[in-house]
């Protein structure tokens, strides 16, 4: 029986025997880790498409785009070197994320990582990067705590939840003034993983500070088979406004349940995620009308920034779907990293990190409605901001900030039985 | 003949030990060492599980509860009181044992699937409670400080080698405890409880008492592994340290390797991790689920054709080889055994 | 009737409705267990496949899930018995752990295949003939949920009738009670096992089809239901069809009422705790054989 040890040795030798061929010189190897299988695979694949498009635009160039690096083909300061993306799959599991980061760094010899969508996976994977001294660009995780860790190699291009929720309340103040109403009863309806839990805390704190009464607070278990009891409680509290954080499956289920139980607040203000997934509108159809959601990107912003439409057209032609807030942010993440690598003129991690610290991209060269990209000492982009979109006639239209809005906000939304 | 056999075994064992000890200096890069660490981690948990699930035959599918308790206890003691993870590890083991005894006492009355289901239920409840427990970080989880502390605080950034030896030490400790149990009267009692519970009871063995002994050892050792997880990944949340999927994986390595054999879970861990990581590295990037399909097919094949795991396959092979030898020697007499 | 009583009543009845679906899923699971002592971890995946069958019928040929339901049932029946013949037959005498291992492998396999074939996207069926809601006595229910619950009762009833009133059903029951005796009496035990897998998968498939009119469809959807199905089966007593039926309703009510009264974050914990209490007081479950 002790001979099993033999097998152990054999297996260990086998599993370690995957040796990689020597690297080609003209490649800039960048590791990308997303949930490509598992519950969030549909989002993960979208992000993969977006980042592949970004790499393609950089590598092959597309004339007439005002994006950095898309004119020449490859990175000019590195003799036209091309970007090679190497993908990893974290399956939504923090340990797997760390393992994949380790593999990409020491086996695939990537010079930087773009990762991970899920905040908890970003947490572990960025630690691996930090310990190895590899720049880590995080385009989409919104947990505020990620940039409170004092990391030197961590750079986040997206704004975080603290800012997003702050936006919610600024938005409320603006709407109250504009529509001459007042929001008196808020219900919080958030899922109880990291995302919803952190959001709830920030919402409670800000509502308290700004004297908005919270009449019901519900943290529900993600992936429920039904949300009836939760939504019954909300109905019983008869709120004017529901603030909701849900991933896709729960977002769809809750919309169906609202309709079924006839829950009609004046507004439903969603916190991105499931409500902005490309599948959400497709699957809920007309029932999604009037839903408000925090966003970072919307197609109608193209009226102010033609770049948005140009890049989206290329994306649409290739994948038959539009960008959304997640994929646009991922796209921007790689663009930011590539711009820094080019400026560094080197693929040395230290040089890239230094260049990232000095990043200063103006808003006009982004496909985001941001003022630009510039990192503070914690690695947080300070120039990002959010917008609020509303579903009107089957499309997400920007309704806030008012100076970016392409349509007027519809508030209150019609009751279910008064809809066509 | 027998002596010769035992000698061969001993030589192989020593050679293996040397190989394992020298491994950090044989592997090419940190990622490969990381895989070796992952193998040892799940092997350690599998061996610990095996004491209860294999020897004593009480199939637990809730061992992640003990793992999570180990991780959370040491981490929280570190974050709140600055307690060294060495002590935190022992404390985690202690808390896990208390928890194990509290649930074992009533649940050991249950048999077979009922017991397995009860362990899933308990671990799930614990996960839900921790997810909603603010003091323990809730769903957000707990982050440990990343600063290098060396062997005092068990955080190593410069190299993964210390982690390797630490988990190797834990695995050897766990194997040692298993070996002692296997060789002592406890081993006999456990096997009796597993195979002939009624007979065991009739000769006066207090079944519940010895099941509690098994769960004590098993939960304590599992919790040590949990602390190691926290120190290695420096971030824990309920979903990654207490999930039923982890419980199942712990049981899987033991089943794959061979339930109730000393080295079985270790072999199982090597094979499972190799399958998992290789398929993911090769096919995971495609995003089409190919890696899952291959992984699933492989474990189904193993389960269907080698239900007694690698250990069973090995015993078969050994048996056949011996038969072959004997037949060789006795070829003139045409004797079959 | 005052408002809060209304809401309570409505909540309670919603619990019964979802509970009937749990019951149907659990009936299939308990069937497989009762006949051959195997816990099928891949049971949620049968439900997922039933949902996809409905979805594709609807997406490709505009056939309503209610119309394709019998075909879904047949397909899943075929799949269930095929799985028995190809895989399960070989592990029938293996230890419990290898069986768990095998069905767990099937679970991953089906999820992987679903993602491979149909992409991980979320899908819904939005123009089924059953849609809208029904109101009576101040209570409101989604028509899909009502139809699903009614369907669950009917199918559970059919399974019950089959087991109690037909020769084949009696043979199945006899096999469940004692394999060797059944074999001696000339019952083809292998065929009975395949039948149990077929019926078990069909029950889950029908539950999936019924759910498909109001629940999103994606490769991992089985995960949402499987733990509850286990608890339901164990609560009712492994192998007891009637037990699974009543336990499903109880689980639905406890989940929904508990979520309403105590806080949604603990609703699953409540169901699990209920299971533990019952099983500790009555180790064979509510209606299980001792």
C-alpha cells in the first residue's frame, strides 16, 4: 500500500512536466483571468470578447480611431511589438484565481495581469501579483476595500462602490429638485454575497447621513429558487424607491416576481450587475421598461463622444451584440495597460508599474464617460464616474447626470396594470 | 521472500521521502511549486477526512465546516488579538473539535445517506451563519496582512518554499496520526464500526464513543489545513473555505485514491489536481466548458472502472504480479492459486 | 381580513406553489434512491435539461412548453434509462462513496455539456400560453406558478398511481423492498432499475419544463434546486414518494414563511435546520421505511 507513494511521485512528475516553448521576442504577454466556466461564464465570455477586440485593435491598427495606439499596429515604442493575451479561467473561485495568476506569471511569463471581474477573486489574484511584483490592472471589480490594502502593483480603472452609491444619492437629490418630489420611503433589496453586502453597508450609511428613511432592508441569498417572500416584505413596506443589487439570474427572477405580485414603487434603482447584463433586456423584454440602473457606459453617450459609436460598431460587427458597462470597462482596462507599456518602452514589470503610476489619459481618448484615467497612491483611478441609465423603449438611455442625458427621466414609473 | 518485499517497500518509501523533500529544488518555477502545494493541501484534508470517512466509515460531506472553522479562528485571532497563527492553528483545531463533538453526538445515530445529508446541512448552515455574521467579515470575507513575517507569522512572499515545507509537515503529521490509528486498537475498532456495527456493539464496543474519537482527530487535522489555507491565500470568505463543493472535493480525493487506505488520499490528490489543473490550463481559456467535460469524464471512468480507487487498482495489480511470479515459478506443476 | 393577514396568506400559498415543484423534483430523486439506494447528485441537471428541452422546442419551432411537456418527459425518461445502462449499472454494487463520486461526475459532465452546446447565456421563455396572473379574494398568483403547481400534483399523482395500481409499479416496489427476492420471483431487476432512473429523470425533466415558463434557464440552474431536493427527500424519508410530496410542500412553506417572518438570508438555513430536527427525532424521515 505504501507503494502508492510511487504513484504520487509519478503524478507529481507528470503534472510538473508541462514545459513551455521559448518565448518569441516580439510578443508582449499579458495574462487575463475571467470566469470562463461556472455560473458567471456568460459574463466572462463577454469580457473575453471585449479584451480580444482591444488587443486586435492595438495589434492590427484601425485607421481613424482616436484611441491611443490604434494607428500603427503593435506598440510603436517597442518596435511594433504585438500584444498576446493568455487566458485563465477562475470559475468564480478565489483560490482558483490565485492559482491561475501564479501559473500565468511564473509559467506563461506574462508581464502584467488584467483580471478578474469578481471582487473576491480580484482580492486573491492581486495578492499573487503583488507578491511577485507584476502589475495588475483591474477594470471591473467594484468592492471599495480592494484599494484600501496599500498595494503597489494594483491599479483599478473603474470607480468603486463607494462612489457609485454616492452617485445614487446625488441623483436622488437632483431628481427631487427637478421633478419637485421627495423620496420618503426607501427599500434596500440586495443579494448577500460580497457585492450586495458591501453595497448595503454604504447605502445605509449614506441614507442615514442624508436623512433618507429606509423602510425595509433585505439581504437575500443569491441564487434563490424563488424571491416571493422577499418581495412580499418589500410590498408590505410600500416603498417609493427600491434600491437593488442582484446578479443576472436573480435580477430576472425578481422582475417577474414584481410583476406577479404587482409591486409598483415610483422607481427601481438597480446597482448595475445583472440589470445591465446584455441578457437582461433580452430575457425580460417589456417588463424591464423604466428600470433605472447605475452604469458606467451607454451607447447613447456616442452623441457626445463619437469614439463610443465607432468602437461599438466594430464590436457589433464582430460579435453581433453591443458593448455594455462591463465589456466597455474591460476594453478600457487593456487600453490603459497597453498605453502604459508603450510609454514605458519596456516590458519590465518595474517599468510598466512606473508608467502606470504616471498614467494620465484624457477622457476624450476613452470610450467611457469619464474625465480620464489617473491613478492615486492606492492605485484607484480618480477620474472615473458613474451615470444612471433608464430602460426606455427597450434600450438603455442615459438620464443622469442631466448634462449627459439623452432622454428625460420617467419618474414615477407607471403601475403594472397601467402598462400597455 | 516477505523480508525482501518489506525491504523494497522501505527503500521506495525513503526514496520517495527524499524526492518529496527535494522537490522545491527540482521544479522549474513558482507556479509548479504552487501546484505541488495545492496537491499537498487537498491531500492533507483528504487524509484527515479518511480517518472519519474511510476508517470509521462515517461518510461526511461537510468537512469544509472544519476547514472553515480552522481558517476563520486563526485569522480572527490574528486580526483581533494579533495572536500568532501557530497558536491560532491550535485554537482553530480546538474550536473545530468542540464543534465536531457537538454535532457528532446527535448525528452519529444517523446511518448512511442520512448522516451524509446531515453533514451537508450542518456545513451549509454554518456557511450561511458566517455569511451573515458581520464580526467575521460576513460575505466580504477577511483579508490578512500581506507583509512578510517569516516563520513567526507564517506569511512568505519572497518564496513559496516555506509554504511547501509547512504543508508537507502538516501532511506528514496527518499521515502519522492516521498510521498510528491504523496500527492501534482504534484501527480495529473503527473497522469493526464500519463493517460490522452490530457485531461490534454486541462485543461491547461503544460505537458512539469511538465515532467521536474518529471525528475528533479528523476535525482537528482538517482545521489545521484551514489555517494553512488562510495563511497561504491571505484572504478567506465563506464561499471558498466552507462551501459544500470543497467538502465534496475533500471526499473525492479520498475516494479517488482509495477509502480507508493510508496513502490513498495522497495519490487521489495528485491525480485529481493534475486532471483539474491540466484540463483547465489546456482548455479553460476557450470558455466553452471543455475542461469540465474532460474532467467529468475522467472521474466517471475512474469511479466506474476502479470503484475502490487507485489503492484498489494497485492492490489488484500487485496481486496479479504476484500471481504471475508464482505461476512462473510453479510453471512445471501447473498449479493455480 | 386585514392587510397583513392577506400578505401572510398570500406568502403561505406562494410557499405551497413552489413547494409542489420541490415535491416533483424530490419524487424523482427519491424514486431512484428507493429502488437502488443511490443518491443522484446529477438530479438538478435533469431538471436543467428539461428546461432546455422546453426552451429549444419554443425557440426553434415555437412550440409551447406545455405542449412539448410529454415529449420532454419521454426524452428525459430515455436519457435516465440510458444513463442507467451506460454508467450506473456498473456501479450498482460499488460502495456508496463511489456512487456519489459517479453521479457527481455526471453533474459536472452535464453542466459542461450544456455550456459547450448551448453557451452559458441565460434564457427565458417569454410568450408561453401560460402567462399573466390570476387574482381571487384579494390574492394574486402568477398563472405559470399555478399551472406548474397543478402539473406537479398531476405528475406526482400519476407516479403514485403507477406504483400502487399497475403490475409494473408493483414489480418496481417489490424490487425496492428486496432486490434478491424480486429477482427470484422472476422480475427483471435490471429493467426495474432502468425504469426507476427513467421515471426519476422524467419527473425532474417535467419539473424543469413547468419551471421554464417563469424561471431563467442556464447551465448551472440545477444548483439552485439540488440542495433543497436533497433536504426534501431526506425529510420525507429516502425512498418514500408520498413522503417526498408532503416534505416538498413543507419545505416550500417553511422557506417562504421563514423568509418573510425571520429574514430572507436565513431561509435556506431554516429549511436545513428543520431537516436536522426531524431527522434527529425520526432518523428515517417523515414517511421513510425504518
